[in-house]
């Protein structure tokens, strides 16, 4: 019989020594139903808040931190969560979550961020708004502004702001992505280059702690880069679950941003990067 060391969170019942994910040997006494219930609660919390911590889960679920770490490792192995220092975040990598899932993650934080970002925009301004559920929250907070010119490649933003008597909305032309009603591609970029706005209100799917802004789709990123280039000031809006998340395509750097609006700034490294870049950080809370 082949014998090898078991990775954390794995067991084997195969006489060949082939491993499969399962319960650690010291947890076999715990019922599968109890573990499944705890995993469901962990996943529900992660999807609502975007991020979970070992200590909070251990306290809330009345188990040891070691048990929670094993749970998170197993859920990460199954690609249901991504492990980060001290906890886990909703799964990321080369594909983003679908729009409905993204809309539900950290919804209260996004509403607070939207209000704080909208407060930075004066009446009478011109602005771009790009793709994202957080930028849609900003649009909802802008509905009572006056004399705005809003140019957007986000048809959900068009729906939110169209018909407001003191807001003029211009939709970028181009290919519409069915999954989230984003207008992307070369036609959208050419359209955006016809304007020079006071502000760009942008989101990002991920921000590394050195201050690089990241996303998943190259066509969407190229439009966002064009929006940044055609704006006099950039307001970045992203909740804390985006910090430390992985995404493969670079949008830009914090040096291109004037204001970073988030719910809570937890990363000391990103705080340093923002200070070095001269970025004004606004913590909106929830």
C-alpha cells in the first residue's frame, strides 16, 4: 500500500493511497450534517459580507479557531472561497462572480460608499461612471444632484439616472455584454475619447496592497483605462473585500486616483501606498 503524508483537510480510504478531499482524521466523530450546516453558514456570511475572519466565525459558531481554519481550507480547496490572512473572501481568480452575486456582496457597505462618493461630486459637474455594482450604488446616491452630465458604459446606471430632470445621461455606444449590461470594446473607447469630464467614478474588482487596481475582463479594463485618461479627477470606490483579492488584468495604479472611497481601510500596506500616492482616503463605514 502506498503511504504519503496527508495534506490538511484531506483523507484517504483508497488502498492505492490516492487522496481525496474529506474530513481530517480528528473530525470523523463530528457528523457530516453538522459540518455541512456550519459550511453553509460560513458561505452565507461570506456572500453577504464579502469576507469572513477566523476569530469571528469561531465565536459566532461556538467552535475553535482550528476548526474554522480547517473549514476554510476545505471550502477553498473546493473553490467556494479564497483564503486570505486571517480568514477568507468570496472566490476570485480568473473569473469574477456573476452580477447578482456581486450585487449581494457587502450591499450595506456599497450603499454607504455610494453616498460618500456622491458627496464628493458637486452640482454642475460632468462625470464618467463605469461598470460595477459599487458604481451603481453611487448612481443611486446621485439622483438628487442638479445639472450633472453623466456619461456611462453601464446601462444599469442609465436606468437609474435617466428621466431625472436635472441630470443629462449619455450612454456609450458599442457591444453590450449580456451578463451585466456593460458596453465594452473599441466602439465604446472611441466614443469616450470624445469627452473630457471633471470626474471619473470607477470601481475595481481587486486592489493589491501595493496599490495596483485590477479586474477580470480585458475589454472592460481598456474602457476603464480610457475613462481614467479622459477625466480630470478620479474617484475610486471599492469595499474592503476587494483589497488583497486576485484578478489577472491591470487597470492602473493608485497614483492615478485622487480619492479612494471605501467602507473600512484595514490594510496598513495599502494605507501607506495611498499616502505615498497622495490619495485622499474616505472611510464610509456601513
